[in-house]
C-alpha cells in the first residue's frame, strides 16, 4: 500500500541530514534504565527551517496548507504529510515528530549496537534488567501478539534473522545445523516481564531481540501523537508502508490510501481506500528480500521452522493504530490464510486483505471487516 504522496520537495534536503553521536557514546555503556536521550539531529530543525522563506514567515496564511517532509530512519524512509496554517508551524511540528522517531530508534534498533534493545539482549540474561517504560510497553505488546498468533509473530526471532542476513551477504543458503542452533535461541516464552519492577529477564544468554515487525508502526503512531500535541490533527505518517493515519485533510472525507499488491497485472489495478484515524500496514517481500542461490527469500521468517518466506505475497492490515497493524501484518504474512484470518477477526477493529500466488494464479482473501470498496473489485479466494 502506498499512500498517495506526490514527490515531497523536502526529501532532497532532509535525506542529507547527518547524525552525530555525542563523543564516546557509541561503545562503552551499560543498559540504561530510562529512555536514552535522543541523539543530536544535527541541524535538522535548521535544515527544515531553511524550507521557510522570509515570505513564509511574513505570510498570514489562513486556510491550512499541505506540507510534506521525509527523513530516512529505522532502515526506511519516514514520510510525513500534514496540514498546517503556516510553514513555520508545519516545520516545527515535523521537526518534533522526527526527533521523537530518532528517540525511538535509539531504543528499538537492532542495527545499533548501543540501542536499549541490543543492550537488553546482551545483559538481560544475567539478572532481571530495568528498562525504559517504552521498551517495556512494546515488549509486553509483542508478547500479546505472539500468544495471539501462536508464535507466528516472535520478537526473539533475532538469531534466525541474523543467519538469513548472513546468507544474503554471502549468497549461500544457511546450513541445517546453523539454522537449528539459531532456532534453539528463539522463543517468546523465554522473555519474562515484571510490571511491578519494570524489569525484563531473558531466560537464555544467546537470545537476540528484533522489533523490526512492529517498531515502525509504533514510531509512526508516536510521530502522529507528537503532531497532535502540536495542534496538527490532519496528518499522515508513513514509516515504510506502516501508516499512522490521522484526521482527514481539511474538507475531505479521509486520506486516499493505495493498497499495495504484488499482483501487477493490468486486470488487477491497485485498489484504494479513503481512511482516517487508523493504522495501515503492508508486509510482503516485494521490496525487502535476500537473493540466495538464485532464489528470493523474504525478510520475514517462520519461527516454527526458521525458514524465510518464499513466493510473492502481500498482506495488508487496517487496525486502530499503526502498531497493531504492523504486528498483525507480519503475523498474517507467516500464518496460513485461514488461520491468519481467524486471528485477525479476534482483534477488535482490525481488517485484512491478502494477496497470494497459488499454483501460478493470484488469489485474494479478505477478512469480513475489510472495506467493500476493495473487496468488490476482486475475485476472492475465500
Ligand atoms: P514487517 O516488514 O513489518 O513485516 O517486519 C519484518 C521484519 O520483522 C524483518 O525484517 C525482521 O526484522 C522481523 N521479523 C521477521 N520475521 C518475523 C516474525 N516471524 N516475527 C517477528 N518479527 C519478524
Ligand atoms: Mg510488521
């Protein structure tokens, strides 16, 4: 699903923003009990501010105008589209939202060695570790989705993901022994949370946590909240096709959201919906995959056997917030269609749209609550 965003003029500027860690911050550290202060976004506000001309400062705009901003973070491009009374107001709010995303990256990144998540994975098996409220909250949520999906969604999948990333780098399929060893370290049941002390204990020392399947949806939600706190309600945050959709643009019923599909045949043009105040996420292997021995493997793996998903598929979930949509889209990408839809129907306010290639043919499936506008366009497989 691709939000209908015309090319954002701010992209060229914002994508050049360089981040500087405070000196000495990158290596020596211990697990922080509280949220790590945000890294300095060098001149982010300044750069975004440069978009405002003097005329903008002087202009007394009355009707809200549309503004777009973008910044690469968490391995994807965050795009913000919002309506504000002036460019100054828009820029201030977008800067705040990007700073919030930056903060969250420092907590949840599995790429940054000094993220709170990686720190917990290293130190959380020696004794229960106090963590930030934010990390505790999302780990707790992740366990909920793990239980709900019977383990199809699992944030302890890290060791298996590492094996597949290595396979992608060297272009060689992982060996059975290597995969079995990695799988042995996977299991959400090995995470123990104590809400009284806000501590986390990892039962195995070889665990590696990976929030990649829900942190972007959460960051989109949080960025939208930040914009709201600045008085901007008509906004949409897109974190690599994990959307947090706010109030409709002025005078419109909602935001036009194009539902992405791996089926690019002319007979099945992409379907679009008009939505507001929801989360929307699409999981699939159209863009993120590794090529190994001539085969394409998805970045999503099945925790049951450690296998990376194969074949073309698209899974879109609409839910009450971006976090829920993000987690469910990944879970449903792993689960068989019928089982996935059963899980989906048990979540209040959630709806799903699945595109699967079966026997060389595209099949479409949807949950009962998925908007009819899209359902009627398709020959459904269910
Ligand atoms: P998404 O694009 O939201 O579906 O998330 C995919 C990312 O989540 C991958 O790049 C992995 O980092 C991680 N991941 C892969 N498989 C799983 C899984 N079964 N459960 C939880 N996280 C996963
Ligand atoms: Mg996801």
